[in-house]
């Protein structure tokens, strides 16, 4: 597809296919019959854990937007001379890690079969996609990406979360906004809004 349509054309087609596929999955999720949950996802422990995971995911996602060599079409020449800093001290796949944490958070608060399928699919795509991306970029970019892989972690390193710096500050209002939209659009409270709904 890249040879046929160019890098830009490929990204447009890939994005459209992804949006349509995910939209179809969300619609199917909404139509799927509700099944018993394995535990009470709205109790304090899963709610707190999910809130923390989505806050971390927000920080990782924001930090992944700029200067991320893993993004499609990014020039990675000379990457082998680059010393990882910021979010790349945490993981070389911050965006995919954010999607993975998002999926885990949703399974925690809604442990049903349909959630496991939808959120579990997102997790699988993020993890497998990251592995595939490493393999592809190692072939395409050789030493540049292989050295970058040695200098960075595939899995997020919690001990390095401090390197996110101001992204933690930016993540808070973004997280509050997204959880508010979750309440308004999905009609399901998330984050702080669970507490407001209860009290």
C-alpha cells in the first residue's frame, strides 16, 4: 500500500480503516447483551486503580505526540546517537502503552464478557502492534532502531514516571475532561465523576 499510495496515502487509508473498525466494535459492544460481572467494578478498589491507570495513560499519550520516533512516517535517521529522555525513559512505545492501560482500566471497572472482548482486543493490538513495529523498524532502519531498542524499555518502567515532568500537570485537566465526556456521551460515570454521582 505504501508503494501504491505513498506514505501519506497509506496513513489516510489506515486511519479511515481504523476509525471504521473501532466504531463498528463500539456499536457491537453497545448491542451485545449484558452479562454478569466477575466483581463489582464500581467499588472503591477497582475504581481507584482504573482512575490511576487512566491518568497515567493520559500522561503517556500526551507525551507520545511530540518527538516520538515510533510514529508512522517519522524520520529516525541518527536515532542511534540519541539519548532517551522524557517519556522515552519510561518506554519507547508510550502511545501503545497508554492504549494498554486504558484497556486494563475498563476491564477493572466493567469485568464482563463484552468488555473483555473490546478492551482485550485493544490491549492485544497495542502489545502485538508494538512488537510488530519494533520488528518492522529494525528491518527498515537497521542499527538506528536496534540501538534505540537497547536503550529503551518495551514495558513501561514505573520507576521512570518522574521523567514525564509537566505532562503530569497537563494530564490532569485532560483526564478530567475525558472522564466528563465519558459520563455525557456513554452515560457512565468515570474517574472523579463516579464519586460525584454517588455522593
